C-alpha cells in the first residue's frame, strides 16, 4: 500500500515502467526477507535461549 503512495510522493511515476517494476520487486523481496525469514530465525533463537515458550 505504501508503494502506491510513494509512486506519486517520491516521483516514481516519472520513471519508466520496468524501473517501477524493479523497485516494486526489490521492495517485495525485502519485505519477505525481513518480515518472514529473519523473524522466523529470531523466534527460533529466542526459543533456544528459553526467553519464550514455543507455540
């Protein structure tokens, strides 16, 4: 949702379509990496350190 806002706010609308798609894909991969993969490993480390209970 924020990407749609930034298309206009940051001036991405003036870029070529392939560049906009590249920016979107980069943001999507980054969100998946930080939102899923790293959180998964942090939770595993916290369980291993007995800081939290496994679900």
